[in-house]
């Protein structure tokens, strides 16, 4: 039960922070998505994001900063395994499942459904 | 250029109204928290099910969980549910990975009429493209720094 509570609270707080930025700055949702994904990558590099995922589970791995974090972690893993070339391979390898599902299901849904109104 | 139908005009008017600040900040924050938290709660449920069913560790269950959530986000966008959720959830609906899926499917559907290549396929990346570009660029910079400088 604890894992659900932590996922809700941490995930909710991250979204609240993004909402605060949306309401108080000139940035639009698309820009904020870019900002948060970049912040996730930076936080990951500083070693801050992995502990958050450890604590909050999906509360940290479902919001967009997790995408930046996954890329950085993947780079780290590939660098350990293949050397410096891993900098170029690890990011997209680690996020391949998400990106492939996103492209496939995006294409599928856009063909199957027609926009209403 | 085709004239806008009454429906399109109404939709545009709704968009204008929706883009104007109308709710107090506190209310927006609460809804973002509740909607974003609820989506992560569902994510945790999906993760737990995958871990149990496949006997995976939390780390191993990460990518398939994200995959399922992206599919769900795309599906509910197709069904027209997700955009309604985003209207009151704000960043609570946009920031989770399901919002990333929404950002792919919504414009792809909207530009269906312009064809599969320049309509659906190109427009899929109107928002997702910049997100992927920045994620890759920043991650490569961070990865390079931590390999050659830090740690």
C-alpha cells in the first residue's frame, strides 16, 4: 500500500510544480515538457533521480523527467559495457520500448479514431 | 482555403476560453496534484502487476510499465477521454508519460486529413519531437560530462 501512496504523492507533487510553472510563467505545456525532461536528465547526472525512483516508484518513473533520467542511465550502462561510444548508443537503447510503443500506438490511434468536433 | 464550419468556430472559441486564465492558482495546483498523482498511482499498479506476472525486479519492470502507460495514454486520447482530463488536470495530465502519448496522438488525429505522411506522421512529433530532441541532447551532454569529468 505504501508504494501506491508514495507514487501518488511524489507524482502529484511533480505535476503540481509543473502547474505552478505553467501558471506563473509565460511557458506553455510543450515548453514545460521540454524543461522537465531536461531537468530529469540533469538530476540523473547529479545522482539525484535514481534515489527518487527507488523511493517513489512509478511516482518518479511515470512523470516526464524519468525519460531524461532513463537516457542518462542508459548512457552510463553502455559506457560501462562498450566504452565511450556508449554515450551515443545508451540513451535511445534504454528508451527504445517507450519510443517504439509511442510511435506505433500513435500511428495506430490516429488511423483508427477520427477526431470529434 | 475552406471556410471554418460552425463547429470548428465553436471549437476555436472554446479553445480561446480554455486558454484564458479562469481558475484560481490554488485550484489548478490541487487538480494537477490529484490528476498527476492518480496517473502515477495507475502506473504503480501496472508496475506491480508486471513485476508479479513476469517475476521482474522494479528496475526491469520500468520499460514495460512505461510502454503500457504510453499505450493507455494513446488509447484514451483516441477515445477522446484524455483531452477532457487535460482540461482540468492541466500539467497533471501533461507531465506524466501518458501526456507525452497524448501529445503524439492528438495532433496526429487532428491532421489525419492531410494524409499519412505529412499529416499523421509529421504532426505526431509537433510536441514529442522537441521533447525527444532535448532529452537526447541534454542526456548526451550529461553523459559526456559524467564520463570524462565527474565520478
